[in-house]
C-alpha cells in the first residue's frame, strides 16, 4: 500500500498567499523591494503533508520545524531529516520534495520570500543542503515574527501592512543568516559553546593583553584550528576582533568618563598612546579626540 500523501489542509492551519498583482506593485516600494513575503503559513501536526516541485519554486522557501520531524530532498540527492529546532532554506529554482514523518508528524512554520536582495540575505544557503540549528533563545523570536506578520496581513493587504511585514521578514532572514554562517555543523552545540566561551573570555580581559596562544588554549584548540574556526564565524582573525572589542570599550570610556586619552589607553593595556590613537582611527574612522567631540544621542 502506498504511503498516504497530502499537499494541504490541516486542522488549525494558518496560511496566507498574497495576490500576485498586489505584490508586483508593492515590491516597487524601496522598503519592500529588497525582501518580502509572498506566502506564509503554519501547519501543526501535519500528518501526510507532502510536496514535490520538480522545477523548484520561484521564491526562497523557509521551513522551521517546532515539533515532530520530517524529511526533504534537494536536486534528487541525499535525503535529510528536519527535526525540532531546525530550519531549512530551499533556494529558488531548486528541485525538491519534502514530507512530514508518519509516526511523529512535524509542525512547521513556513515562508516563501522574494526580493532584489534575497540572495544576500540568504548567503550561504545555496552552498549546502543541510538543515541549520536554531538556538533556543531565537526560537521564540521566529514564532513571534511569524505571528505578527500573519496577524497584520489578516487585517488587509495594504501597502503599509506589506511594508511592515517586509521589515519583519528582514529580521527573520537576519536571524537565519547568522545561524547559518556560524560554524554549527558536526559537533553543533559544542562548537557554538566554544565560540561563545572565546568571546566571553575576550570581553572579560579587555583591560590587559591576551595572546593568540592564550586564546587558543582557552578554547582547547591548536592555534591554526582556532584561528580558522574563529575567522569562519566572525570574518576576523582572533586578535583583530579582540582589538576591535578594546576600541569599542574605549569609545564607552570616551563617551561616559572624563578620563584623558592617555589614561584610557593605559587602562585598556596600550602602553603607547600613539599606537592606540592610530588603531582607534583605523577602526573608527576618526581620532579619539574627534570621536569624543562628536555629538551623540
């Protein structure tokens, strides 16, 4: 007997498909043009949910599993499981199929997104078919972003509503982008923990100088492995990032205290105030004194 498959229709489901002619016009607005939703939905306990698109979709498809599990396959290749707390982003034009598990059907929030800058928002997702783990603290945000978008669109497809939802969509895409770019595959939680611990170690030692060897030792990694992993996660080398954190703290001292530039320099472990000033200008684009004289707030 063939497995029962069902494309749509689930108890307590939520779904909105924005009319093409409305979105075509709304997408011309500069606040909608970069990224916007075309379809949005929630399928709870979606037993027998199945979808196949041999030619792919014209939009990015985002599926976030909050309960149960399912599977998906891209380009007819390897089949991946989608578990609770994981998200998959399917790029436009990618042949795919997916389905909910029979014994423990998934509950998924899903979005279809388009926009002139969609590819930038979802940078990295075109290079991998693996699901991305969403941190627990971000899960509630994602659900709240969905609910706010859905509630607003239910009140009508006005331009102001679509603009507002486009900004919520950008926030969602930013959460997913950061989650994907962080090196969480393999030993996912351990690797994320390692990076969080490194950043905490850096921020706790900004008033002295730490070496690359010390940072690598704190992460319990070799220097080459640590440097590679850190740069993959942040885009900076460890020492470059550490110095930028020092300068950020220097900005707070310049804003909130009357300490001299020399005093701040020494407080943050820079014995040479001239080197401190050169580094500050390189990172902030202006000297410490120019920064202090800039009106803020």
